[in-house]
C-alpha cells in the first residue's frame, strides 16, 4: 500500500497557483503593446477613452499590480477619506456587521420558531404552504419593499440578510426537531422529564447537528447576498466598494475586493464548521 | 387471596389498518399477575406483541381494552415507578455513560446536589462493572457495555418495577452470559420485581420464576404460565444438572416449536385464569 503523502496536495496547490499567476502575467503583458485588442472597433475604443483604447496601462492589470495594491490595502486598511474613499478594512467591517446583525436576528427567530413547528405536526402542516412559497423568493426581491417600509437603507440591507438567513435555519430546525428519535423521547417520558428540560437536554442536542447544517447554509447565502444588497443600497460595505471601483474603472481594487470577499466567506464557513464539529455526535 | 403487585386484566391492543379494513387485535384478553419481588419472563415468537405489552406496562402505549394495575393504582402513563430497558439500548449518544445515568438520577432526585447525583450514578455503573468507562461516549462502548449502561440507568432510579425488552438480544453468547449473571446479582441484592421479554429459552429458565407463554399473533393469547421449579438463586454452571432442568426446557421448546403455532385450548382453558404448569413436577399441578 502506498504511504499517504500529506505534503503532496499543498505542493500541488502551490504549483497550480504558480501556473495560474504565470498565465495571468502572460495574458496581461501581451495586450499592453499599444495595439488595439483584436476585434475591437476603433470607434468604440475611442468612446471608451484613451486609456482603455491604447492600453497605455492595460485595463486588465497583471498579478504584480494586484499584489502591490493588496499590499497597500494591508498596510492601511482603515483609512477614511470621505464617502467614496474608505479603506477596505472599514468597508468589509460594515458588511460583516450587517451580515452578523441580520443573521443573529434570523437565528433568534428561526430556531425557537422552528422548535415549535417541529414539535407540533399540526403547526408544521399549517405553516408549510407559507414556508414553501416564501422560501424560494430571492432575498433581493424584498429590497424595494424593505426600502419602502423601513426607509433606511442600512436597516433594509440587514433586513434582506435576515430574510435570506431565516429559511434554511427554520426549515432545518423544524426538520431536526420533528425527526428526533422516538426512543430518546420515550426515555424522557419514562423518566417523567419536564417539557423545558426535555427541550433543552434531549431535543436540542439531538437536533443540533441538523440545525447547524441550516446555520451553515444560511451564513453562506447571507454572505453571497450582502454584496449584491450593498451594490443596490450603496453608501458603505464591500459590495458598494466593488460597485464604486467599477465606476472608477479600478480593476485592481475590484480584484482585491473579490479576493477579500472569498477569504471572509471561507472564514465564516470554517467558523460554523468548527462549531458543527464541536456539537456533533456519533452513534 | 391477596392482590398481586401488578395485575393485567383483559388486555387487548389493535392497530388501525390502512384503508377501512377491520383491525385484527395483536392480542386480546390477556390476564396475569406478578407478585412483588417476582421475576417474570414472557416467551413468544417474533411479532406476537411482546414489545407492545411492555410499552403498555410502561405507559408509553395505550391498550385498546382492559387495564393494568400496579400497587393498587391504574397505569395511565409513564412513571418513574417503572424503569425500562429498551430493546435497542436507547442511550443518548451525545452524553457519556456517566452523564446518561446522571440524567436519569437527576430526573428522580431534582433536589440532590451535583455531588450526590454523581455518586449515585457511579455506584450503579460500578454495579455493572463499568467503573472504568464512566467518561466514554456510547459510540466508544461495545454493544454489551452499552446495554449495561442502559441497565444501570434503569436501576439507578430505583423503580418499584423493572421492564426489560430483550435486553441481551443483540449480544454474543459469552457477553450475554456475563451480563445475565450481573443482572441476577443486582436483582438478588435489590429484590427487584422484574418483567422481561425474551425469546431465548435458556435465558428464561435461568432468570425467571414464572414464564408466560404466548401463542403466535395475531390474536395472541397466554397459553399457560410455567412455574420454574428450581429455586433461586439459580447458578448457570450447575443449573442443567438439576433434575427439573430438562423436563422444563423440553416443555418450553416443545411449546415454541409446536404448540405456539396451533394452540387449541382445552375445554377447561380460561383466558381470565391461564393455567399454571409445573413441568417435571406433575404432582404439584394438582395441588
Ligand atoms: N405502531 C404500530 N402500528 C401498527 N402495527 C404495529 C405497531 N406496533 C406494532 N405493531 C404490530 O404489532 C405486532 C406485534 O409487534 P411487537 O413489536 O409487539 O412484537 P414483538 O413480540 O415484540 O416482536 P419481536 O420479538 O420481534 O420484538 C406486529 O405484528 C406489528 O406489526
Ligand atoms: Mg419486540
């Protein structure tokens, strides 16, 4: 049998990364020779402006440019020079705060409500049609309604996060609670365990892994949605930053922000995966 | 005649059938009693309704007709007076062995200190020789160890009566033997009243003072109640040397193989009062 080489996968990762950066470098340096990119209409190029047309500085930056820009942001993440020029650290903090705000509110509603729904087959059946219809609605569709009723763009963004985080947690909690093994409930019954104690010491730990699956799906969706929501409401946040840099045509900043979005999303997911491992149980 | 500790009268259970088919009772008109301190086994083929009876005794299920009276009061729901060892061990996998037992102890003694609860739980786990495995999760225990935790949990609430549903069904012969011996040990020490389901003849002979024989379902009945002629304490190693052993064993095997399927009640067979049978000692039956 072959020995399991633990270092092989990371080595390959580094290799792939090198190949990718190399290809990127090649692709961007070849188009910066002053010629029009092939297939581009000269008139259209003129409309776009001299910089894009000539590529005096390539519209698509190379890896070196992006690395330099990332370094700038890392050195000074929290500068604040007015509405449209804030450090990436500040922008991402706004986004994280909105996501956590909406997410925690959603958890506070979804988990107790899911508990009640899961405990009662009658309530489950009665609420099921509403959940079925509300669940597939794109959270961004709520945005105009939120802006109209709440009138505050920041609160509206939090509300959209709340709505999109709600359903996976609600549905999973209800399912987890409804499918707790009968034998554990019977043990609790023969021991005359009081309802509250049963809820916290039997049903909650039994359903916890299923609930955590819902929480993990929710944080993923919330992080996807916040970027779009902030593009819509504007003002602050990483989504707004991306939109603003698009208007500034600063591709390096956009790429930097994209990497940061991915990084934070991964960290949020890992955090919940870690919690899920801590509360999971094996039979 | 004084009333037995536990009395079952006219017990019947039927389940609603899919569609409008008329339900056939799983069993009907069961009558028997258990005295305080007695160990009673129910022997019958799979599907004759043994678990259903036990669930009704535990208060987890309701009879379609008839009732169960324990210690002068009708059984109307689950109670700490009856400890149950389930057919699957039913331990909570997120709790250690100790915590599983503590959960039960805490349910009985809400006013005890943490220390008291722990000591009590440890005492019962040591009784089933699990003093070394207190902090192991069920997933880290063998099948026999899990079943012993289940037994410790049921005993730890010191119920008036113990209900065991094939507690050793899933175990190999060797483990089964050693846990049976442990069970005998604690039952002797606590003079516990026990109702146990099994379909192992030798287990019934070793453990039971009385063996209730059930016919096959549906419409299962109690054919007879066999009295174990061998006095307690019964010891596995020497049991089969006693003269009463083989007549008793043959009688039980004969019932399971032949009579349970085609049970034809005699003229004097009365479901309200199933006959007591003394295999190997026919003279006692007349007495
Ligand atoms: N909830 C239920 N709904 C419908 N039928 C049931 C239900 N529970 C049990 N039964 C039926 O009742 C009969 C007796 O079941 P029970 O579990 O009591 O058998 P058992 O004697 O314990 O069998 P085993 O030895 O295999 O454990 C079976 O035919 C089963 O199909
Ligand atoms: Mg059974």
